[in-house]
């Protein structure tokens, strides 16, 4: 009996020992699990801390980038400054040069100044609208804008629609002002050719047909302009178109042949038109008949001579009073040279040169960024402004025969001023889109485009938004 009890007690003791061992193992296992859990928690915490730190760094980087973008100019400051300087100087000179003729014709010395200020204000409004309009709109609308320009060129030739001034029917009266269609067609051709080169770049470079199509359009425009007649605008548009096509990659032999043909056409237009031949002869020697055919050019040269280097002072010009015709329009530069002298004339030339060079620089940047439409558009506008300014200044100085071309951004003329404001705004917009991924006014224009509807359809596929 005692032996059984002893054996049983021993079994009981061994069972107790096993149970204690199991308890010890269980507690050790639990402690290990807790350590593992703590380790995982620590790792998770460190990962979270790293994530938070990286997110903070990313947020800081984004804030830094946004701040840097906000500090950038939304538009090119040099183009804006140079354009505004030329416009301001032009308004001052229009007010000075037109005092005599405005008082004589309208009884109000500042009549033309007020009209120029109104045209400039309208030009700023149009420019602001253009500045917030994407380049994509102008690229797609180029053919339509050109078609509207061609319709207006035909309309100006219809008796009763076009208004004839000094033997040329170039204006369409619109009540508040007269629209000079040739100014609009210059801009329309630049926009159309820029879009054409983007759409048919390979054909223009490799096939004669791709080169021929814009030449047909240009010939049609030139014929309509010569029917007004307006040889000066024809020369500017033709030369601008040639420049755009050359930069677009037209083959050299085609370019040379076209230049020769255009030169021959200009020669024939001058020879077979008596008044153009008379202008050419008077240009060669204006002092041969200084009171008739050479009167305008001789008076302009006298203005340059009176101004010398420092000028006679603002408002003190004599030539603008009774002698120099069109002193506030085509021969504004001569009055400027008389009143502000050679220093003022050189300053204006330098401003135009700086503006053209700057537009070429930003156009090359757009080309490097694969913004080809913006690049061709800016190249065209730079050629247009530079060429027209050169011709006007050369005419005033007797280097070229007399042409009815205004000095861009400066001469009196509502149509010229408004179209030039639009052209500068297009350059500013094109340069803006070259630098910024998210452009001004893009959200507004999406409300009226199919792209916005497509985005809504992707965001809400169950809504059944029509695209």
C-alpha cells in the first residue's frame, strides 16, 4: 500500500514537473512573441517615421518649387518692357506730331491723340484676351482666320463697302474706327503659315507640292492687296512668308527661285505703274523736283538735318506744322528725329532691334522645347515687326522709295495699333506656354472644349457623359 502511494506520489510529482516545464516554456514563448511584436512595432514605427519624414521633404520640395514658379514672370519681362516703351513713346510723338493737322482739320489739337489712346486701350483689351487663349486654339483656327481675312480683302474692293483715301481703297468703316484689312491679313498669314508648317512639315521639306500650296495662298493675297493698291503691305507679307518658310526647312533651290520670281514681279509692278515709277525716280534724286514729286522726302530729310544729335526739343518741330505730309503716320520717325535728335532716333532703332532679337531668342527656346507652332509664330511676328520697322525708317531717311507703311507700335493708326497689340500678346502667350506646364486660362478654356468632356467621362464612367 505504501509502495503504491509512493509510486503514485512520484507520478504526481513528475506530472507536476512536466506541467511546470510546460508553463515555463509557454511563458518563454510568450515573452519571445512579445519581443517579436515589439520589434515589429519598432520597425513599423521607424518606417512610419521615415514615411512622414519623406512626405515632409516632398511637401517642402513642392512648396519650394511652387514658390520658385510663383517668383518667375508669367510672361517675358523684356518683350513686355520693350513693347510698352515703344507704345508709350509712340503715343507721345503722335500727340506732338498731330497737333497742327488736328487743329486745322478738326478744331481740336489732340483729336488724333485721343483716338490713338482709344485704339491703344482697345488693343490692350484684345491683347489680354489673346494672352489667356491657348496656342492650340490659334493653331486650329488658322485657316478660318485666313478665310475671314480673304473675305474682308474682297469686301474692301466692293464700291460702297470699302473706303477710299488718297486713291487707295484699304479701309472698311466700322463706325468707331476704320478697319485697315491689310493689317489683319498680315497677322492671319503668319498664324496660317505657322500652323501649315506644323501640319505639313515633311511635305514642305521634301516635296514641291507641300511648298506650292502656301505660295498659291500668298499669290491670291498679293493680287487682292495690289488691287487696292497696297504694294508696301504686299512686300511685307511676302517677305515674312518667305522667312517663315525658310526657317521651316524649305529646300534652298525652291527658295532662291521664289525670290527671283518675286523680284521680277516687283520690277514689273513698278515699271508698268506710272506713279510707282515716279516715286522711284524722285527717290533717286528728290532735290531735282523738291516742290512736287520729291516734296515729301526732301521735307523729311530737312527734319533730320534740323534735329542734329540732340534735337530741337519735344513739341518744337517746324516740319510738322506746314511742310511734312503725314507727319503723325508714315513720317512720324522724321518728326521724332527732329525733336529728339539723333540720340532719340538711335534709341528707337535700338529698341526695335532689341525687341526683334528677344523674340527670336524665345522662339528658339520654343523650338528646342518642341513647341513648333509657337516657334514658327514668334519667328513670323519678329520678321514682320523688324521688316516693317526697317522699311518705315529707311523711307523716312531716304534709303528706300516712299511706301505707305506705318512704324509698328508707334505710328498713328487704330488698326495697326490693335493688331500689333494682339501680335505682341501672341508672342507673350507662346513664350509662357514654353516655360509653364499649366498655363494661364487653361481651366477656363477647358469648359468649352471636348477635352473637358472626355475627362469628365473618364472620371465618371457611370454618369454617361456625352463626348
